[in-house]
C-alpha cells in the first residue's frame, strides 16, 4: 500500500509540474464556441430560413 501512495504522490507532482494541456477542456470548448458561433451563424442562417420556407411551401402552409 505504501508503494501505491508513493506512486500517486509522484504522479501528482509530475502532473502539477508539467500540465498535459495548457487550458482545461471545459474552458477551451467554451472559448471555441464563443468564437465559432458568431462566425458560423451568419453563414448558415440564410440556408436555414430557405429550408424552412421550402418546407412550409411543401405542406402548403
């Protein structure tokens, strides 16, 4: 049991000293979403509206 505790301490020390990723994944995904959504939305929105209009015409709404 002592050996496992020593390994865990070594792992924690190494992990804290040399992070695997510069940003946490949650933070990184939030940043990407904040940047990508405003760029993509104006490009995709006209196609979405056209598709909805097409569907409404098909059901003669």
